[in-house]
């Protein structure tokens, strides 16, 4: 069913200023061979034109769009034409486009999934005008945009790249020699475009500049870590050993299926015939027998539930198994069991089949790429620390809980839950904070008269009386929450100011509230970063100590034959710094080694 123009106008009138989403990728994706990808001319490709129609009516300030990486080379017979048409369409509508192909595994995620992300913004915005002031117009000096792509652009700030081109690859040109207002502007691009796009670039006023950038690699999450996270979640929820029982549903014992997997993953040469009757040899290289748990997962497709070359195939004891739906969800950074149930048309809740759960995840994107990159940098720091501390002791993992203040604690818990650092103290503290929020909200209703004594349970009412008398303090997480609690009370009392911004729970905030929030954030910045630095040092020590332990097990020594502890010079004389594979988190080997030697009690000379 086609969406009406009136509906788009209603959206505009509602104040929508951002369109976010992705158009179907089946016509472009690696689940089809490139030569048969239909692209914009394909049946499913037409949704892009609906996006264009929506933009015409809504005129949003920004769009964030996503598609497969092969879009930049589609279709096979005219590489890059479809992407050029899209850029030309946005140019006609008065928008600029920044793009980047992002491999999630290169930025710490658990899946080697490459996707093209678009950041589209209207040319009359102050942001666009500021870019003109900084870099001049793109058509006048494309090379000046190097710094934008390397450092200043949206994607460069969130997904850092090296300050150099891969193999010197850069390119710039007009999409069309016709004026963008010409009726056949898009048709001209469609008929005549025959150039290239690299993995990063920007299009402004009908001219594009593209660079083949090199990502600043972040240590990825491995498939093995995802398996452990799934196990920790399941055993924590259903009892110790529950995950092993659950896995029995995904073990493959059918010999025919096992042989099919062996054939599909092996090397092969097959004679094929084209539609015109031409015969050719199709060659395909071999894959490893099973997927490595020491690497991030391969790209997950909608065919994950089938016996397919692309399906993840794991060694399990003496046998083999598929990944579970929970593991599939975690590979896309969805919460465990996110797709387990569905709400039917009649309102009842029903389980979702495993086949459909795999299909949903194969069609999804790695949500962590969007989620944590879209938050403040301090939350990114917490996530990186959570990833490092995942394999540390409970006491070390607990540092995250201790060092972050009230404002950041919820973000830390989200990270810890996602990284499977399950500690009893963390769970209890999270429950306490959730209870405090519930009480604070109820107390606001009680204070404003919206809730009577009879509406509140006896135990909570007793606490409220203590709050009123000053015997106990009203439980809130931090200054932000106190501001919003006050705003809620004002709302319940009918005293909300009109035209103000809204807080997390939808409470209207006054100008004074907003100024207080800004001041609070600034006050916390210095102390927060100092605490983070301490946590980084502790995390680095933990990781490096483990690395030294591995080195010692492989023949390195910290004691002599008589059990005497070696001096630092004697330890280093064994050339440990050069031989030991210190983790990337240990940014300075010598500093890290000194810290570890201190930790191990190795004396100074």
C-alpha cells in the first residue's frame, strides 16, 4: 500500500526533522551474485523513490540511511550508477550527503559486517553553511575536504580513520554536466555515469569527493566471547547448566547435512551455462572446516537457519552445531531473546520460530554501531572498559560500578549487561536503582496530590512519611533526576511551563533546569575523566598480567632454579618485551611491563 502525500504532510506538521532507516538490500546484497543484482531498477529497489517522495514533503533537516557496501558498485554492468543516482536525487532536493562503509568488526563489534551509512543534511542549515566557511565550496577545491573526511566529518569523529589514503586513492567529479534543475538530470546520470566511489566521501552541490580511508582498528569481540555471553545469560536466567541443554537443539547429527556442509565449505569448480548458452567454469575457494571462535563472526545472512555455505558452523565437542538464535541476536547487538515472542493480530503472545528469528537477525544491522557511537564519548569509554574487564575478576569488574557517578551509572550497567560481566553486587545495585526511580516517581505523584495514601502500598508509604519528616532523604540517582522529579511535580500540579524542552521521562523542563543540567555535566567532567584514567590503568594491568602469565607458561621465568625472584633487569634480559604479544590496550609496553612487574612483586635492581 502506497503511503499518501497527506500522511507525509502530517508528519512534517508534527515537527519531524530526522528520517532514519534503510531500504531493502536484497537486490544488492552478497546473498545474490553481483551480476544478477537488479539495484534501483529492481522491484524492491523502488523503495528508495518513496524515501525521495517523503523527503520532498517532509523536508527534514537530516537523514541517516543504511544499505549494503556493494551499493557503491551496483549494478555490475555500470559500476556506481545506482549510488550516483541517489546522490543526484538528494542534490536535486537541496541536500548534501556524507557516506562511509563501516565494517562493524573493525570498531570493536563481533561481526564482520560491512554496511554503507549515509548522513544526509539540508543545505540551508547552519551546519552546512559552516562547512562552506571552513572548506569553501567542494567544486572549488575538493582536496580541502581531506581534513573533513579524515577528522572533522560526522563519521570521522565517531569512526576514526588514519590520516592517509589507502594506496593514494581519491577521486572527485561532477555527477552530471547538466544543471541539477534540468528535467533529465537524473536520467543523464543513469545513462552516462561511469566512475568510482571509495569507502568514504562527501557530495555537495552535485560534486562528490571520495577517499579510500583506512580505519583505526579497534580490537573486535570474538565469536567465542559471544558464545560465552549467551551461556552466561542463559545460565543466569534459567539455572546453571541450562545452556548446555538448550544447545542440544542445534547440534547437527544428520550425516547428509554434515556432508553437505563439508561440500559447501570446500573448494570447487563447477561448469555452468549462461542464459545465452555459453558454458564457463565457476570456481570457489575453500573455507575453514568450522568457524573460528577466536575471530569475529562472518556476515550473517537471512539464510542462517539453512544448510548453506554462509551459515555459521561451529565445532561442539566431537560434533558440530549451528549458532543459536540467542547468539544470532548478540551478533547484531540485540538483547538476548529479543525475538523470542511476537504479538499476534488478536493481541495474544506467541513464540517465534527459530527460522524466523534467524531471518530477522540476518536482515538487521549491528545495532551497537549506531547505539554507542551515537552517545557521548564518555559512554564509549565505559563500553571499552567493560570490554576489557569482561574477562577480569569480579572485583576488578566491580571498579566500573565504583568509579562512575550517578549520571553515568545506568550507561555502565547497560554495557556490563551487554558484555556479560554478571556479578551479584552489580545485579543488586541495578535493582536498587530501579526501585529508587519507581519510588521517586510515586513520591512526586504523592507530593502533588495526584496519588492518595490509599493508592500507595503500606511499606512505601512508611518511607514517604520518613521523607516528609526529613528522617530519610528522597532517593534519586543524581542532580539530573532531582531536576526531573521537580519538573514532574510541577506537571502534576499543573504548573508546567509551555514551550520548554522535555526530560527523559517527558517532563517539561524550565530554562533554569536546563542550565543546571549543563552546569552539572561540566562539574562532573574533570573528576569523571580522572576516575576513568584510574580504571584504565587497572584494566591495563589486568590484561598485561595475563599476557605475562601466558609468556611464563611458555618458558619465560620470573624465578631462578632455586626459587629466587629474579630482578627486573634479569627478567627483561629474557627479551620478554619483544616476544610477548601484549594486548593492544597496553598502549606503552614499557609502562605496562613496569606496572605488571610491580604487581607481581618483582623488585627494582
